[in-house]
C-alpha cells in the first residue's frame, strides 16, 4: 500500500514542480517585459533631452557670436564718434582762428567760415546718428545677454533632467538585473527539485517492476 501511494505521489509531485517552474518563468518574463518597457521609455526621454540640449547649445553659440559682433560694431561706432568729435574740435579751432583774423582778411574768411559751419553741422548730425546707433546696439546687446542667460538656464535644467533620467535608467537596470538573478536562482532550485523528483520517480518505478516481477 505504501509503495502504491509512493508511486502515485511522485508523478503528482513532478507535475506540481513542472507547473511551478512554468509559472515562475511566465512571471519572470512579465516582470522583465515591464522593466524593459520602463527602460525604453527612459532611454527615449534621455534621447529627446539630448537633442534639445544640442539645439540649446547651438542657439547659445549663435547668440554669443551675435553678441560679440554687436560689441565689435559698437566699439567701431564709438571709435568713429571719437574721430568725428576730434575733427569737429579741430574745425572749431580753425573757425575761431579765422574769426580772430584781421579785418583785412574778414571778407575772404567769411566764405570759409560759412563752409566750416556747414561742415560742422553735418558732422554733428553724423555724431547724433552714430550715437543713436550705439543706443540701438546697446539695447540689442542687452537683449542678447538676456537670451544668453535664458539659454544657459535652460541648458542647466536640461542637464539636470538628463542626470535624473540617467539615474533612473541605472536604477531600473539594477532592478532588472536583480530580478533576473533572483529568478535564475529560483528556477535553478526548482530544476534541482524537478531532477530529484524524476530520479525518485524512476527509482519508484524500477522498484515497482521488481516487485511485480517477483
């Protein structure tokens, strides 16, 4: 009776082990698929942020270039204004010298004085125009500086997001590796138990045959 019970028990035990092994394998696959999906999403987010970072860096480079060009143009305009002011000063001196000349030369010099007055007025208008251009350039430089600061801030925020996502990616990878290691260990134990059950079943079967033969 005991041998008969043992003979029935082993196949049942064997079937249970096979069912457990199959169930663990399916659960492991589902968990791995979930973790892999999360990894794919994080990797996609990292890729998107890296593209945004590249665009921000390009915009920042272009803004810096425009800022340098605006500063250079501003410096050039200031140099031109200084040159014009120096020329005006020289012309004013020349005019005053002519005015201070003797009455004898007054008639001859009056034409020159008028011409110099016209030239001085024109040069002063040029100075005003260039000063207006400088004010416009200063406003442009200020705007470019603000854009540069905004781009730098956006770039820093983007870097922080990428760093956070890389950490999430590392955590998910570690989690997946632990899941795989744990399930491998469980499957190995179940496989050992399954092998032991098969061996015991074979032994029981052999003993049964011997008993029947006897």
